[in-house]
């Protein structure tokens, strides 16, 4: 089976970096919405935040033997 990240191994650390940037930004927005009392937006942002985290961790663990995944 063709795997895009096997052809471009340098792409995984870039995806992880930008995924974490988006994850932390969404976490900050979620905290802001909770503090302002907007209780309907915060769980949606929290769901997206956790989804991004799970996708990134699953990509790292699926390539556990590749040292670039841990950088």
C-alpha cells in the first residue's frame, strides 16, 4: 500500500509541528471561551483539539521505528 509519508519522511515532523501549533491555539481559544461563558463553543473546540492530538500521536506510534517521528 502506498503511504505518502514513507515517500517524504521529512514531512511528518512538519505536520507534527503545525498540528501542535493549531492544537495549542485551539486550547487557548477554548480557555478564552470558557472564561467568557460561551459554553457551546468550548466543547466543539475541545473536540477538534483532541482529534488533532489523537491523529498526531497515532502517526507517531505507527512509525515507532523511525527516529524522525520523535523529533
